[in-house]
């Protein structure tokens, strides 16, 4: 009996399977394995006796300068990339539908073209007339960038081969199709093959390529995770629909720090850069009220001050509500348990609502003390000192643990007019004597010193 040429691939992680199964063994997703024709039919038994060429090797030490970067003039975008675009790099940008990915990349391509470099924007989801209308609304109609509406991968690569631009934007990778693969656009085989060809072209010809990727319901970039491994930089464009702020965050960057953020504000004329996000996120703070705490955080290499807001109210439900926006819900549950077990402050029978003002998302453990301060302030109906910022990690024993980059956090807080910092007792701070520091050993001491109870 002849062997079947079909292959079974997981649409979530790209893992290959010998036969269909209801659950992927690699990532654990259910009903994600589909049958596909293989990209190529290789030899069945090894490589044979034919030898390949000897690959030239080199040492780690080199006199070559670092790769030059192309700055577009959009400082927030260049900051996230680590200082600008690197020739031959491949970037993947993901985000929710309608969040502003196309607007951001159109502005970036136009800004780069105005510096004397050539940029080409390929749109696979919109016609050229639609992109021109957006460019006119954004005031970019006079930018010397080039525009194309195409989804055929062969035609796109042929055009890029002839033009040799400095930047090529592909919007989006899920719309491309290759005539050598019998699969629908957006399938695992098409996305993987299209990304591979574009990344290979970028490396071979020194053209920076930016790919736009759709996201799933969970917020992850759709398609196999192998696409994220192919590219040099993975960016997520985040933001809440009800807020005008947008955050460009790097989760992978081979040419700069990962975790860096750039802050933008959505206006009627497009995305405008926010050079001082701390002042923007704290702009609506008025008189000190209960349930508000200012957290001095670090996003990438940038210190950012955000306001953590809490509301605690009696619940009529058998299972009280725990609503968390912008924070890790598991981390919040842990802090509530520590407050009850170590400090004797119960939250049973109380609804708890937590929010980070401005649509910001905070993931670092250094926010634990600010979360606990906001919760206790809301529960006791007692406002925290308005001139104080908080940071520190809470352990399961209730002790406060030190965090990194304390000097940068305090410097940013002092620049915005804060005069006091509440931080762990073991925190080391060098060269920052302009702020009063209230050092606290554990959560019980924090409750007693700040709220007058122990």
C-alpha cells in the first residue's frame, strides 16, 4: 500500500504529527490539528553519499562595526526597536483588529521615506484607494513612499527584487499566498512559507521587512509559533478601545532590549507620540481619595509611573466578584490571600475591583506593594499620602522583597513632584537622596505604619 503524502499540523504551535488527534501533545490545544499537503517530498533514507560544501567559520572577535540603524523620526517607534531599523531585519507586528496597526506602520513608512530612504507598503486587506484616503486624513499624501495592493507572494518578491527598498511593509502576512502550495491563504502552510520567503529575502538583500499578523481571541499572534521564531523582532500593539492611549511593546528583539514600550495617543489626525507617559497616565489625578496608589514601575528601560485604583464594596453574592483590569488576576488573588493569612485582614464577603488608569498593563512583581496599598486604602476608606510612590514585591510569607532599578524609579517620581517613597527595607538605593524613604520590612509593618493598625 502506498504511503499517504499528507501531513498533520497543529494550527496553534505548528507541531507536526503522524496522524490526526483531538489534542496536540506539544501545546495542549484541542481540535487544532489539520491535514495538509507537505511542502516538499524529501528522500526517505538520509542524505546519501553526496557531500555538501564546507561552511566558512569565523571567530567571535571582530573589527566590524555594529550594523547601522535607520531612524525614522518617530522616537517612540525607534525606541522600541532599540534605536532604529536594522537593514536586513524582519519584524512581526500583532494587535487586535482596529487597534491602529495599519495607521502606525503607514506613519512609520512615511516618516522613514521623508528621511531620504525608500519605503514600500504592500496592502493585502485594503485597496490602494483606501490606503490613500487614510494617508490624506493623516496628512501623509506628500510622503515619497510607494504603495501596492497585492497578495501574490511571487509578485511581491519580484517587485522587491526590482526596487530594492530600505523598508517593505506587508499588511498582512495572513493574506499572502504562494502558487506552489495548494492551501488557502491564512493556513499554516501558506503563512509559514510566506514568512520564510520574506525573511530569507530580507537577510539576503539587506531589506528591512515588517509583517503584520492577526491575533487570536487570547491575544496571541495567529498562525504557527514558528513564525515568531523566524523574525528578529516581535511587537504587540496594545490598547483598550475606550482609551485613546496605545502601547507598542517588544516581546522579542535581537537588536535591542525586549520589554521596551512606546506610548502613542490616538487622535483625529493619527497616532501622536507621548514623550512623557508618566505625566500622561497621572494627568487625571485630583484630590487624594481612598483606593488610589501610585506605582513606580519599569517598562523595558523606561521608568513609568501609573495609578493603581481599587474599589472594595460589600457583596450580596455567595461568591464575591474579583474584577481586575490591567493586572495579573492570579497575582491579585495571591496578595489577597497573604493579606488575610499574614495580616488578619479578610476580604470575604467583599467585591474587589482593581484597575490601572489609562489602559496600561502592569506585569512586573514590583507592583505588589502598590496593589496591596490600593486594596487596603479602599477597604479602610483611608487615602494614602498623595506625595508618595510605592514599589516592592510581596512574598508568600508577607515579607517585602527588593526590586531592580530603584534609582530610576525614584528619579522619575522626583521629576514629577513626588517627595516620598514607600519601599522594602532591604532595598538598595544609590545616589538618590532627594526623596524621603519609608522602609518597611513586611506587610504587617506596612499596615501598621501607613494605616495605623497592626
